[in-house]
């Protein structure tokens, strides 16, 4: 089955064309045919299209909206006989609220439900929903489409982990609870760890650390999420590229008063001007900060605060789980930075976690074990592939409907 996976941001459209087989439905490693990105939608955009194994095509074109972007992608795919005739489209949607605990078939009513969820996730969902509307307009509403959610994997959070200690009536009235995000990435880490260790999902007890521009930790018991660091929004938890992660909530009204700005503006600072960028004053990119680590005290502090927070969550989740078999790193930083992994796992012998420093230094951008053979708690690195999960879920929902 040929599935077009679409991931829309407010001014971007990322896509992959993947081929799933009956085998990949269970193993989750579909064959990648093509990929691409339309960036800076809303004006002169840059378009990057790439057939697997070939030289990428770069274009600059005016792309007014997501509909134009989808039309461009389809036009490009149709220009190559081997990429024509898509069977289905899988969309990534950040927030599924309480309704969507698994990937769901898209029809008119479903799009209306997604519209109502935009209130809960105003910074993230509208782009995904406009991607769906655009794809339905360009491909017709008879094209099978499925939405996969970043929150779904966390629908198993127990009440104690998902409940904030605020007045219950207020929390219930406004749907305020820990939803958790990055679920597709954490789900992929579980699946990949299962493949690397030949372990069935129900026996997998691990802590996953997804460290990219956005970062989150997840405590996994029996292959399911039982706690996670992002909460009501993706702002909570670990230090991220530009997001603060955990801070005292009293800072928000304090800063609003002192700086004479709205609470929305302070939230904007916490989302866009904080984290590694705010700490270092240099960059949100971990590559630049680790390169400057020995020369620049602000870069060093940013990296150290980042690693310290991740390490605290690792310790907390080991306690929440009553021990775990492994910590699994993923995301651009988790996959590529031996320094960050070493700092997070340093002096963790107390819980039986011992990194193999040569393996840690050598493993960059691929899957494998970086712990010593006798380490009681292992450490693994996996190269995240959220699109595989979206494609697999799309194929599953489609197959179930046609049974
Ligand atoms: P996103 O969350 O946007 O999907 P990624 O998972 O691609 O982001 O991660 C992007 C981040 O990965 C970059 O900001 C960069 O800091 C980090 N990164 C990529 N390569 C390296 C590297 N070699 N060393 C350290 N950090 C890296």
C-alpha cells in the first residue's frame, strides 16, 4: 500500500511517501519511496523533493497556503510513474484530546471534532487541520485519510500521573490534565527497542528520552506510557531548544506584572526565547553549544542545565517504574550527541547503568546499545522514524475498515 504521510507546521509541510506491506504492518519498517519539505508557506517558499537514492530537487516558488503546498507535492509525485497512485494519506496531528486514543479515520465529522480541539492546542493543531483540509480539497474526500496523534500513546497514563493538583472542578471544566506529546516518537522507540532486543512489547520496561528541538521523557511499563514529561501543552518538562520546560508557574504572572506584558506574551517567551537559546544567548542548536562547551561559559551552562534536567527525569522515572531495563535515547540530540548522553548517564552506577564510552562515542545517527555488557540497566540509541508509525497506523485503520 502506498501511503503519503503529511506533517504540517504553521508554515511548513513535510511529507514522505512510504510503501507498507503485510510484514511492515507488524514490524513497522515500511519502505521509503520519497520525501520532501515545503518551507516558508505563505510567500516565496523553498521546496525540497527527493526520491529515495536520487539527487534532491530544490525549487523556489510562491506558495500561498497549505492547499498550494499539497497540490505541488501531488504534482511532483504524479510526474514520476513509480510514485503515482497513492492508496491513502496519513496525517500527523499533535493533540487528540480525550476523544482520540488511537489513530482515526478522517471524514467530515472527524474534521469538525478536530476543529473543536484547536482550542486546546492553538499553537499546534490548526496547521495539522489545515493540512487535512488542503489534502481533501486536492485529492478529493474519497481518498482514504487517517489522522495519527502525538497524544494517543499516552492515553494509558494512570490517573495519578495525569492529574494536576489544582481544584478538580476547574481542571474538569477546562480539560486541564497531563496529555503528553511526542507519542509517535516514544512509540517508535518502544517498537525499535523491542526489535533490537527481541522482546515482545508487553515485557518492555524502559525510560525513553526523546531529545530533539522539542524534548520529552516517557516512563514505559509493559510497552505502554505510564508517565511523561510534557503535560497540558508541550511546554512542560525537559529543557528544550527554545522552551523552558519546568518552571515555577508563579513566574508567569510575576513577569507579566514586572514587564507590563500579557500572560500570553510571557508564554510566548517561555516557548520561543527560553531553553538552550535563552540560557546560552547563542543558539538553540545543541551542535553549536557542544562545540563551544570548553570556551564559552554560557554555552557550558546551557548544556549542563539541559543534561541535569534530563538526568533528573531519568532518575524520577526509574523510581516511578520501580526500575527499568534500559534508557533509550532518540531525537536529533539523543541520536547524535555522545557528550549529552554521557552527561545524562554519568555516575548512574548506583542504579546499575554503566555506559560503554567507546560504544557511546562511536554510535551516531543509528540504532544500537551503548551500555557495558554487564550493565544492569542498558542504554540504547534509536533513530526516530515517526513517519513509519503514522504509515503503519494508517494502513491498520484502512485495513480494519475494509474487512
Ligand atoms: P525536531 O524536534 O524539530 O524534530 P530533531 O529531532 O531533528 O528536531 O533535532 C534537532 C536538534 O538536534 C538540533 O537542534 C540540534 O541541536 C540537534 N543535533 C543534530 N545533530 C547534532 C549533533 N551532531 N550533535 C548535537 N546535537 C545535534
